[in-house]
C-alpha cells in the first residue's frame, strides 16, 4: 500500500481570537475593561470613539494617572 500524499491535506482553519473584554468596553476609549462574562447595560465612564474605526491604535490618557 502506498502512503497518502501530504500535498492534498488542507491546513486547519484559524480560529478567531476570543474577546477579552465586554463588547461595550471594547467600544470605549478608557482602560477600565470588564470581563466578557460581565453583563453591562450602561457605564458611567463610557467614552465613545469620536469616529468609527475597527481598532483603536492610540492610547487614551486617563484621569489621575490610572490605568
């Protein structure tokens, strides 16, 4: 019997990364992130991005030096 050729094997699909923070926190500029399991209806510190971007590439300065 001949061994099957490896050229016909398909690569495994890449899994999408799991989110590490709540979806509401993902849309906020601040660094106070809640875990995915936390159910948030509203956040008093919510600061939306001024325009729609897929990924925010710059750090937001926090009040009083908190991170």
